[in-house]
């Protein structure tokens, strides 16, 4: 096995042990393919966690540049360590902060939304301004462990509220006059939104 594979496995193991919700394998593959197919070079990620998706995206091709935002300091520090370990600190600009209050000026080919599920609409509205005209916004966990489609069975109130929020986000995307969205049942569910 290559060094990259071995190091990636270590991050996956850390995520599992510390219950950090990194993107599912299938979703990651989809993202990497999307980046390759669409010649994506400049990416903004909301929600870095420990850097797993950012590292995988940075490795998808040459000259890929990523800005990724994480508000939890422990995760931010772990991400910093992982990014350095992969020698990607020139390609990945890791920012410690709350994506909802930060001010980002640049424009991106791809914005990957993967932070607090209850705040998806807020991220989308705020960061649509940072999307290049032909760019796409991809969102993770649209399916939410299958819970979005079987709400009756959920007992915990907090979880039910989150599922409601994701449903609101799906409705927001479906009724959005500016963006056209396609939903994919890969990994934990992904949506791809592009300007009409
Ligand atoms: N994209 C990562 C997983 C991210 S998990 C991967 O697939 O590898 C979601 C992360 O979003 C958590 O670490 C959480 O701390 C962070 N987060 C939640 N709200 C945020 C906000 N407003 N700004 C920045 N990060 C946020
Ligand atoms: Mg996710």
C-alpha cells in the first residue's frame, strides 16, 4: 500500500475513534470525480473537521487550491497537523473561525457545504456570492443516514429537528429561482447546485 493510502487510513481511524463525521467513501469518490471532470481549481469548504475531505480534494488534480473553514479549535489543530503531514499546506488554506461571521472575498469554482446541518440555508445564501458564475455548490448529508426519508421512526427531538432542517434545505433548493439542483443518492446523499 502507498504512503498516501496508509496515512489516509490513519485519518479515517482517528475520525472513527473520535466520532468525527467525515464524508463517506462513496461521497468522497463522487467529489473527486466531479473535480476532475469539471476541471475545478478553486474550492471553498465550509466545515473542515480534521481535513479529510480537503486533503482528498487537494489530491484530485494539479493546481487545486482550497480554502477550508473550521470553527472547532481541537479539530482545526488536528486538520493542521494532517495537512502538513500530506505536505499540502501550500494548497490548503485552513481557517479557524465561524463560517457564518467570516468575510471571504474570493470567488470559487466549487463550494462544498459540510458544516452544521441546521445552518445549510444560511451557508448557501451567504456563500452563493463567492461562487463563480459557472461554479457549483455541493452539499453533503442531504440524505442524513436515510433519516430524511423515514422521519416517523425518529424518537429523539434534536434529531427530528435536524431532519426537518435538512428537509427545509431540500425545499429551499427545489424552489430556488437562481439555482438548479440535482440530488444524488451516493454516500450520505449529495446535492449539486448550479446557476440556471
Ligand atoms: N468536511 C469534513 C467533515 C466536516 S464535519 C470531512 O468530510 O472530512 C462538520 C464540521 O463543521 C465540524 O467539524 C464542525 O465543527 C464544523 N462547523 C460547524 N459549524 C461551523 C461553522 N459555522 N463554521 C465553521 N465550521 C463549522
Ligand atoms: Mg458530511
